[in-house]
C-alpha cells in the first residue's frame, strides 16, 4: 500500500528522472517518433498499459514502466504520466487526499503554482477529483532554461478502499486541458 507521502516521494523521483530525460533529449518507442507521432507522419500514438497487480488499463503517450513501489510511469521528453494506486481509509475521500497533495506539492515542487483547486468533475463516465498546477521540473542541460510543466492530477475511485491517482503533465507551452482529460478518460478499472 502506498501512503500519500510515499507516492508523492515516488513522483518526486520520477520528476528527477524526467528532468534528466528532457535534458538529454528525445527517446522513442519503435514505430513512433520522440513526439509520439506515428513514424511516417500524422497523428498521435497511444500505447495501452494494463496493470496486472491493481487491475486497470490506461492509454499513455509512451511505454509505461512498472516501478518497485507499484507505480507505473512514462517519462518522455515533453510528456509524463504516472499512475499510483492508493488503498485503505484515505482512498475513501478523494477530495481530502487531493487537498493533502496540494499542500505537499506546495512544499516540495519547485515554483509550484495551483492553477485550479481540487474539484469534482466527470471524465470518461466517472466522477473524479481533479486539480491543475504548474511547476519547475529542473533545468535543461541542453538549453539551460527551467523546464516549466503543467500537470493535472486525477483521483479515480474504484471503491471505498481503492483509488487511482493519475498525474499527467506536459511542457507548459504545449499544455491542452482537453488533451489531459482525454488521457485520463482512457483509464478503466478492470
């Protein structure tokens, strides 16, 4: 079971790895370009990820990797996606968990700025809690400039003791709120 502090710590580690990936340049999956476009031009490619441990499915911007702590993540040159499953009593109140995360991110994420407060919305036919924020993921060793990201965090309940926390982010100058919701809408409990 991941407590809120554990998955925030896990995300911080992924942020550091993502900063390195952004700084070092693009990576690609066979058949796609670094930007996630189909080789040969035209259109985005979504790669399905099915988690055997927690029994969910999501389409990501790249191949998701499973981490020892149970999180699944994709860290690309301009996009990142992480899914963490929270179990136990804290999963019963997604709004309270989101508020705790905002407080933790305020203290831990460099240049954190809350764009939209936690609110309940319907995405992909599910009522979820969502908030949006900007932050600095470090400095690019290529450009020497800060890597400004806009991220959206979604809390998707399965039942009163299990929920998924989906964090999708992209470089701020490419952020599209509908695109973020589209990624989150592919999440399905199985």
